[in-house]
């Protein structure tokens, strides 16, 4: 037991203040995200605490076409998983055993580690659990986990940064008489590489599935946000800016 820990930072402070327990049990700290999407439903994402999580990356890994993942509010969390904010963990899935509404996803790093630390439905306690123990528990509550290999995101980001740097360097290189490719061609090639890396990540083509393409285009570009109320949506800053510019012409 320990003082209530609502955030990852507070979990870290608890560990620092209990070196004996840390030495005895070890275990990776965890981060738990309760997410919702109008089209794809509810998700509980558990990752290693130090990892930065991007909603678009999660949607991409899970192949959620047209997804607009957002955090579920505390009322929804309490209704579906029976816990309050700051106390979320995979153990809360016991409260979803009957309805089976929440899809569970877990970081591969945690499943490859000797053990992990999670809250047992309250944030003034911490339970150290091994991957095998967690697997047995998930079988009991009938929630098959989806394993997320988040290391691929870091590799993709590194590759994109390297490629981008090379492309920029190519645009700045001084052309010579013997160069096989003209400076204009290098510039064009660099721009194409940069364009590929800055695309929104649309998974469908406009001429193949216009409806899905349009939905992805306006959500991934952060133009609008769909509401839980059918037929309603929220204009985000970019789209409102465009609307104001259009109005200024009339």
C-alpha cells in the first residue's frame, strides 16, 4: 500500500520512496489508457509507463480504418470498467466479463518483461504481476489481448527522420558538371520523399472508397471531430479558421 498515485509521475515517486520493495519485486511501471471511438468502440491500452502514445499510431497498428480515438470520460469509465480515473488497470476487465465491450491491448514490452506493476482497482495499492499470471487472468475474464509492438513506431520515426534529412541534404548539395541527376531532379525527388512522409496516413484511395477516404481526410487532418450524438460533429480550429476565411470574402 502507498499514498494514492493518480499519474505515472506519482507512481514513480512511490517507487522512489520504497526502494526495498522495488528491489524485492521489481516490475515495469505501466500506463493505462481508456479510449473510445464512435465506429470501433471501446479500448483499454496498457503500455510501459515511459512510452509516449499517439492516438493515430495506435489506430494505425490496430488497422482501425477512419478511427478517431479519444479518451473516454470518467462517467463512461466507471460505467464500463467499474473504476475511477487514476485506478485503471487490466484487472478492471473483470467488470466487463459479461458485456465484452472493451477491447484490451497491451504493449509487447510488458509481456516480454519478468513482471509489471498495476493498480488492483484502486490507486493506493500496487500489484506486481507476471505476464503469465496476467494471461491466465485474461482467460478467466474472457478478454483475449492484442499485443502491440510499439518498437516499430520508434523505428519508423527514426527511418522517416533519416530519409527526410537525406532529402533535405540532397536539395542543398551543389550540382557539378558530371552529376548524373540535375539539381532540379534532386529537388523534385526530395520533395516527393518529404511529401510521402508528411501524408496523413490515409489507408484508402479516393477513387476506390470515397466515403471512407473523406472521413479519414477530415478527421486525420484534425478538421472535425465526430460527436457521440448521431448526425452531429464538432468543428475543430483548422476548419473554423477556413470557415472564417471563406466568410471574409463575402
